[in-house]
């Protein structure tokens, strides 16, 4: 999911801000004065962890529009835009969701994404390259894939997963900071700067591990969305769309687009752990097995 990378990065930034705020507001000192009460720490961690995830979700559509330069279609200016709006409307009705906003963004690469905090208030956007380089039945399959993400509630599901891992990142980083502070850095006045530095470092490392978990779930959701695209436009058309994306992926996306490519990516070893999409070959093989 293109928006997943943006959601994760936004979430990490929000979590960093909330962590600094917790330190400046004295919440860490309060817990220290009360013997680092683990129940209180866990409650605070859940508050900030889920808070960061849901703030990221709430602004996801706003962020995506600005990051991708999306022009929302309010009044279709031609036959292609009218067809695009009508197709999204028909698929949304079939999926039982509200009509999403429909947008177009400039990019020579075939690309599309969907985002939004609610199933009935989503955004589906496609690139100019997708409209130019794909046949309509292939575009219909890609739109079906994105509508399936919305109908399946993938953004909310992944936000809840992100909230859980955020909670444990927030919690464990402070436990680690406390242990290091007690072992090496405690002074007579209580916690020193070492505690704060240790917490930030631990939160960064644990945040990377948490991202791997979120990406694993994201890759699982992609297979389900491909099945949704196959139901909407036919398995053959979904496979054809992925094959065309596979051919287009030989040309790298611009830097501002690379994390959002519907074609996902390929990788081995550690790099694979950070992919939001399975490799296209695996997605095509999964659809062929459905046939």
C-alpha cells in the first residue's frame, strides 16, 4: 500500500514529538517519583501509542493529497475523467462503501493509491501515467484493488496494529532507559540526560523492528486487495495490470514517489522485511492459483 509508508513515517514522527512532550511535561519524572509503576507506564504508553497511530490515520488523506499533488475531480473535464469517476462509483456501490473522492496526480509511471480514515470517506487517486499506459479493463482492475483496500478496512486495521506496536515501543524504551540509568547513569538528583538519550535511542531501534511487523501485515493485505481487484474486473485483467506494472517497474520512480508505487518492490534479506508490498511475481502467482 502506497499510503502505508507515509502512515508509518508520519506515525514515527508523531511518536517522537509525543515522546519529547512526555519528557518536557514531566510524565517520565512523575513515574520515576512513583517507582516507575509499570501499570501506569503501560497505560501512558497505550495512550501515546494509539494516539500517535490515530493522529497519523486522521491526517492520512490530507497528507497524501499534498505529498502526491492530487487534483480531486469535482467536475469531470472530459470523457476519461467521467469514466474514472463512474467506475469508482460503481465499484464503491458494489463493495458497499460510500463514494470516495477521486483524484489524479501527475506522474509518468503507472500508479494509484487509496487512503482515508473511514470506509465512507476515502480517497482514490491514480497517476496520469496509469491512465495513459493501461487499457481501461486494466485500470478497472487497479481501481478494484484500491477499492478493496477501503472496503476491507485496511487502513484502520493497520492503524490498530501500529497502535499496539507503538505501545510496546513506548513502554519497552522507557524500561530500557530506566535499567541503563540505574546501572550506569543515575546521579543523586535522579535521572540524568542519559535516561532521555537511552529512551530515544531504544525507541528508534524498537521503532524499526515495529515497522517490520506492520510491513508484514501490509504484505498480507495486498494479496486480499488483489483478489478484490480480480472480483471487480476479472482475474485475467488483474493479472494483466500487474504484468504491465512489472514492465513499468524497470524504470525507477522519482524520489518523491518511490515509496508509493503500487508495484511494490523486490528485495531479499533485510530489505524484504521493509517492503509494504509482496514482489509482483508472487502476487501474479497467487492470482494464477486462484484461476
